[in-house]
């Protein structure tokens, strides 16, 4: 299977994110920026969400990684249009790169474009890539102090997903602490607890996203 691999375009992006947003609005595509640490479970979550959303929406995915095409191959194996973006060392994706990649997709045939950002709890939060909304993934094994230690990632998000909840019995992870810390920086932000391993909580998140996607496309 041949995967297109494009490389990061590094330019400051204030206006470019607005241009990306305009292009996507013109073609009625909702862009969702998925962020979280390396290994948090972003690709696994996307795979599970695609299974639940693909009958309602035409979905495409941009997979961001420093190098390689492992994640794009996983998405393409689902028969979902996928393009790999390699940042060649940069710890975040820039709007300029998204603008560069958009022509790789049949935008008129898409409803939703997921972007899996580079695994990192810091840099991606600082860059608007033209998204309609942001989804932050935090997994149980990462620890319950991450909202307190990396607040911007949780302040500037539209949805927090606590994943790998099947691991709760094995970790000292205080759900109340994380919830309180999140409420402290993002009082209105939705919070979902789920496990891709067991499937618990996935339908609720998929229903929430479907509502937000419809609102964005209206
Ligand atoms: N137990 C458990 N493991 C999970 C769950 N979700 C993902 N994993 C595992 O976590 C590991 C990392 O998952 P990925 O989906 O590759 O994580 P990622 O955030 O995409 O990783 P990068 O793209 O490298 O940043 C894999 O071994 C998954 O099988 C879950 O809900 N429960
Ligand atoms: Mg991944």
C-alpha cells in the first residue's frame, strides 16, 4: 500500500490558520486536532472513532509524526484516506503544513478531517492549525498530575478524553484530582472516560463528536 508522505513546512502561521479554516469552510469539512503524549493512545482512539463515525461521515486523516508512516498505514488499512506528515524533528504541526497537504484530499468528498498531532503535551497546544475543535487525550499510565503540570494543553482544548481506563486498577491515578484540575483551567470543557481496549465509553464520545461535527458543518 503506497502512503503519501509530506514534510513539514516551517513558517509562522498567524494568517495561514485562517486560510486553512476558510478553505475547509468552503468545502464543508470539519477539522479535529487530536493531541496528547507519545503513546497516549491517539491512533487507537482514532481507529475506534472511525468505526463508530464512518457510516455518518466521510472521514480523512492526517497523521503527524517526526518520521515514518506507521500510523498512516494503520489508518489506510481501514480504507480511510490517510496522509502522513513528517515534521523531521519538530514537536508540533503548523498550519502551513496542513495547507500544503489539503490538496491531497478530495475535500468535497470529505466531512471530517482528523489530524493526529505530534505526541507532545506542550508544543502542539501553542499552534492553531485551522481546526474547528481540539481533542486532548490523556491516558491513565501517564499519571494524574499532568493537567496541573501542562495546563495549556488542557485549557486550550474543547474536549478531554481520559483513555486506558481499563488500567485504573493498576495505577495510583486519582480521577477526582484530574477532574478538579481540569475544571480549574477549563470549567466548561467536556470530559470523557473510556477504554479502547474494552470499548467502554466510546459510544458516548462518538455521539458527542457527531453532534459537534454536525454543528460545525451546519
Ligand atoms: N490497555 C489499553 N491500552 C491501550 C488503549 N489504547 C491504546 N492502548 C495501547 O497503547 C499503546 C499506544 O497506542 P497508540 O494508539 O499507538 O498511541 P499514540 O498516542 O497514537 O502514539 P504515538 O502516535 O506514538 O504518539 C498501544 O500499545 C495500544 O495498544 C486502551 O484503552 N487500553
Ligand atoms: Mg499515533
